[in-house]
C-alpha cells in the first residue's frame, strides 16, 4: 500500500496553513446496508472511490442520434481548465467548434480514506475528447496544438501523483474535540477554490469525501508570445477530480417516439439496464408540469414500449425517485443528493421530452477507463444517460415554423427590408439542441425550399454562437 509521507506537516491549502494529523482519524464510519448494492457511507479502514456523471444525446423521433455542439462554457467556475489553458495557450477556437452526438458532462470522482495517502490517477476516453478538468493534469493526450483542429478520440488525462487528505487529518489537537472538529470542517470547506456562486459546480462538493491535492512544479522559463500563458503550476485542491468531454461511440440503448407519443426503447447491450425514467417537462406560469413513466429495468437484448405519459409528478417527488435509484446503484446518499442537486434545473425544469437510464458499470469502464494506483478496495461508477427526444408533434411544429420563416424572409426581400429576421421562437425554447433540431427539420422538409430554409437557419444559428 502506498501512503503519503505527511506525518505532522504544514501544508498550504487554499491559502490556509494546515497541520496534518495522521493519528486517530476515524473519518470513515461504518456502512449501513439496506440492500445488496446500497451503502449510505464508506466503511472504516477501506480505500473507496465513487464516481458519477452523465452522457447527453439528442435524437429525432426516429431514434437516430444527431450531432450537436457543447455550447455551455459559462456554467463552470473560472478556475476550471480546458485544453488550451492546460497547455499554456490562448486560442480563438473553443470546444463549440466540435460536433459530436454525445456530451459527457461533469463526471466527478470522489475518494474516501482514513489517513492521508498518495495515489496515481489517469482516465481515458477512447471514443472522445476530454475538454475540461480540474485540478490540472501532468499530462494530456492528444497534446494540444492550436494549429491543428481538435479531433475526437482517443484522449487521456493523467493527474500523476494525487494526495488524498481526509477531514480527520485536519483536526488540530486543542483538547476540545468539538472545536477541533469545527475547525477541521471549516478548513475542509475553505481548501478548494471558491466557486463564486456557481451552484451547479459547488453542489458536487457536499459529500464526506477527502480532499484531492495536486502539486505541479513550475514550468521552466521559456520565451512567451502574445498568445501564450504559463501552464498551471503549484498546489491545486478540490473535493473531487472533475472532467468532461465530447464523444462519438455507441451506447447500449436507443429510443424512438411513435406517432401516438409513446416511446419505444431497446437495450442493444449484453447487460440489463436499470431504472429508466421518461419525463415530459412543460413550462407553466408557476413552474413546470412533469409527466413521467418508469421502467425498473430493461433486460439485455430486450425492448419495451413505455405507456403514454399521463402520470403527473412534482419535481420534488421526481428528484426523490431518481436519488433513490442512484443510491440503489451504489452511490452514497450524499453523493446521490449532490448529483441530483447539480442537475436539478437541467433535468427537471428545462422543457422537453427526455429519457434517463443508468448505464451498466461495464459499459462505463469500457468507454471511460479509470486507472488508480494502488487500486481501491471498492470502486463504484454510476453514469446516467440522458437522451433528449424530439417527438413527432414537436417536429411538426418545427417544420411549420421553418415554412413560415421562409415566407417571411421572402416578404422581407420583396419589401427591400434589410433588417435580419429573428429566429423562430421554437428555436429559443430548444436551447443548445436547436441546431440538431434544425438538422432534423431539414431531413423532414416537404420540399427543397423548406430544406434550404432549414439549412439557412442552421447556418445563421451557428454564426451567432
């Protein structure tokens, strides 16, 4: 077993001088078992690693996944790195120039230990590109080159040596246990960089996991150009390892929406898929209306048609159902709550028809291999698939909007009006999925004129983002 040689050492974490105490650190409580896969907290004396994340895709009613761009950069705190900043470069190109059918969002990797220790961590993405991460890494592949366009896969992030620091190791010996625990908890909260109100990122920190610390040496002096910055160096501390990316690879589930609105789901993989949630979110003046259907499992190589969505459910009740399903998959209760809290607005408030499903762990290990040395006593990885679906009724509305916009554009030309036309309202409601929706509208166009209009709208939308 490899352990960090911390002893009683002074280390700077988040600008605070902390004395690390490695004796008598009962930070891992006994687990409560309520089922074969359920544990509410880590077991004492074990090295435990848990991870959660999502794969997001977009499909038309025919079930064919469509490429889209990951347009959200501002949803992350400023300290999170991308490939350009890790390489010490500044580029006008961003990941928004990447088109892919899958967006891997916010995998976070938690570590639970009783004592400070040192591990090595590396994650691979054979079918995609890892685009953002924190803390900074010692090496990333492919190496960034601003003169070459970014490509999908294979990609790796190697953090090298990572120090794991449990809260118990931060307790000073004051002769007052209550005060010692309070100070340790405060230090634990203050060590990571402030997220400055970024709720979606900060919610993932609300667990009992250890701190992860990466200390990178300063780069050697080199000539700087106006387009270069120093690569990250020094001490970086967080409550987890964070990364995300874009990819193109098959997942073991497909779904199409029938003319009557029912959703047909097929498991093409060799393992059962548990806990499938189908929800339809509609905006209301006082919030949203959610209709949902639920399958507890879908066997390997099986298919099912979910019944029509006629069962209303409140956002709070739906959050509770999803959280219990995540715990059943092996996440600790605080981890499941953190995941649901992180994605609550996006999952349960954004309008649209979407299917959630829990990926088998073997699939996650295949598409996203995680290497930790020494190996943990327990590793649980829970990835949620999120499939955005465009039902036939929505496709019809989109086609009507494209036809109307074509006619309005023609009228503008005849009148000599040079003012640009605003895009159809339906595109604003589709948000980042407006581009693939227009691709689908082009496919469904009744005539060449409407197909050309859909293509024109798509081009205009891409230029505006």
